[in-house]
C-alpha cells in the first residue's frame, strides 16, 4: 500500500494517520506544500491519498496563500477518484473533495474546537466500515466550515454543532470534517499556533479550554480510526 499525504501547514499534524501507515509498513510519500513540495502530477504513484486540514478554504486563492493551490488539489483528487484510489479528506481535505465533485463548501452552523460527540446516521449505523465506532463517539474537532454534498454523497455521522461530520462520496472516498487523527502532540501544535483564534472563540457553545484539550485521552478515537482504515484497505484489495 502506497500512501500519499498532502499537508498544508507545519502545525497541521498527520497524527494517527502517520502512526497507522508506519505501523503497517506502508510506503509513505509527502506533499508538504507549506515548504514548497509539489503535489503529484497524477495518481499513478499512490494507492491512497490523504488530504489534511488547514486554515485555508477551498475558495482561498493563490494570491491569498501562494503555497496552497486549491484547484490543483481538486484536480488531483478527481484523478485519484477516477483511478479508483482510496481518497480520505480531513477538515479542509473533506471540503476539497466536495468541491472537486462540484459541491460547494458551506459554513457550519457552529464553530467546534475540542472534543465533542458525533452520532452515526442510520446509514452510518449500517455501514460495515463504521459499525465498530459506536454512537455517540467522542472525537476531535477544529473547524468553522463543512463539506458540500453531491447528489451521490451519504452523510454517515453528524454532531449537534455540525450536520456533516463524516461523508461518503464514493466506494473509496470519505470526508471527515472531524479530526479522529488528533493526538496530544497534534493538539498542542494547534493550540500553540491558534492563540488569537482561541481567544476570539472563547465562550462559544462548542469550544473547549486549552486545559480540557490537553487532558483528554485521544487513544480510543485513534484506534477506531485505525480499524476503519484497515477495513477500507481490505475492501480496496478485494
């Protein structure tokens, strides 16, 4: 299994996804676009594409952020989908999947930062790759937007603050608005970078304190993500 990571900022950690790929001995390649690494020209050299989050929006222009080429990433996502690769998008990555398929990003009803429960929809409860999640499941969040929905998309999980937490766009294509990859180190990196954002969000409905985020145990959520990824790879191999 060849896994390619697209990472938008130095403070946006690959977290539990990197741990999963390394533990299974998969070949890992990178596009750390914040340091000038290019994204692949096509989907020939990977079996799985994982597109991570960032402060950008799919609408962010190159003039606004010279290292983030939204249209190029959407083109790569489309190539990967056509080539029947596994595609997983997290936060911004999930929104880019939606945009690549013609579904515009939307603002979430609520900003969510910290750990809050998601609830599986009826489709999510019946989904063979998510049955082990349980419902509700406490997961990480750090977002203000949510992915658009195509006619073929299926919402698999929601939260009180956001109705689109996990979306399936195709056989091997999933968008996670939530952050099941968060680890203590990943969250610490975001806290250190986001002092102003956290100060402005303080007092809103779904915002945890720094102390609460640092104290929470992310391991159960990570293990459930790893099981999902293992099942997804197994399905892809069939």
